[in-house]
C-alpha cells in the first residue's frame, strides 16, 4: 500500500492516521515533539524547514496538512508553514492534502458550497483562503498536485469548538451557560471522525485533485437542540442557556485571548451557518455520522 506523511498530531491528524492505517497504508507523523499515536512512525521535526520536510516526504504518496497553529498567531505562523508544505510536496511529488475551514468564505447568506466565493476580507480570515489560492495556482501550473478539505465547527473526541469547550461541559454538570451566539439558528457541526475519513479519501483518490471538498456533515441543528440532545445522553437536567451580550464578550476579550479572537468569527453564530457537503458524499460515497452518534463518541472527553 501507500506511504503517507501527516503534519500535526491533534484530533484531525490522529483521525486521519487511524483511517489510513485501516486502509493498510504506512503512516509517518511529523510534529515538533515527535508525538502521535503509537501505531504510526513518529518523527520530531520543524515543519517549516522545507528541506527536512521534503526529505521526510520522499517516496510518499501524500502529505497531509493537519497542523493547527494558535489562532492568535496565524499571521506569523501560517505563511512559513504553508510555504514549506507546498515546497515539500513539489519536491517530493506527493499530493498535498490540506485541512481547512470555512473562514475564507467570509459572511455568507444561504448554504455554503465549494462554489461559494472566498470573499473574506479580514486579514485573519483571509489567510486560509490565500493558502488555497497559492496551492491551486501551483497545481494549475503543473508544479504540484493539491486538494483541500473544509469543515464547520468540530465535534467529537478531542475536538475544540464553542460547543465542546463552552457548552457541553457545563450542560453535563447541570450548570447555566452564557453563550456568545444565537442559540436558535441552525449551525453545522462536523464530526472529527468524518474529517479523518475524508482526508484519507482525498489523499488516495485522484478524483479529489485540483479542488476543495466539504467534509460530509450531518444536517444542521440549533445549538439549543444540540445541548438538549447531549443532556439527554448524559442524564443531565434541561440545559439552561442564555445569550451572552456582546459587551460582556468585549470585556472578556480585554483579558482572554480566545474571547478576543472569537469576536472576529461571531458572525458565524448570529444567523444560519449551514454547510452543503453533497459533492463529497456523491463523489466518494462518504456519509456523515449522525449527530447523536457524534455526541456519544464525544462522551469520552467528559468522563
């Protein structure tokens, strides 16, 4: 079978490795610390070192960008990392598979498809869009082969999102939750296991090349409904959710980096934020994990 190199050992990188291993592939995971699942070859390296990364990718079928720099440092950390990954893919001949998100679309109305323009203008939101534009330009020039997966907010073991870090832990403990979001508009949630399955597919199927794909995602529901379903699963009382006023979030941002950065993407939680993943489902036969199953899998984080 093939040889695959994954940069990043977080939930996305781990889920991708698990799916590739199930398919019988060899997996090498590259991180600064040399960490990762026990069943893969783990290498400690600086992924911004294009020479080192290209050497590690020699003979590989695909390189997977599953890195996740701290959000507040994206402007400093993403450009050199993205350039090194693209350069390593070009030198080694490996397909570059990038895990991305929906930030590049900016504020949109209606369901988000892969054809939705990447129209974000805020610098931090535009970074991921610019990374894809650079990769696609290199692909079209014949220098490298690329593809990209995009997902909404994560749910599942190890996932970090507004839902998993703010809402679910307090719901499980029966505590009231102040949420900086509209609780009653549909919001897509992407299961981390489906992310791994999609990345593994994109790195092994030539039909994936030269375009982006949305990770198969279950039908969107409101955050209030997700909280209710989770409470029922864990035997917690009816969730007590309230909307956090913007002034409170602004004040929190004076002292908390995550609160400050969240304000830049709060628009995603103020009106329907719905991903259309039909293209990947129809092309590759992938199916999204039902929401209740994703919530059950998440329980490992709250025990």
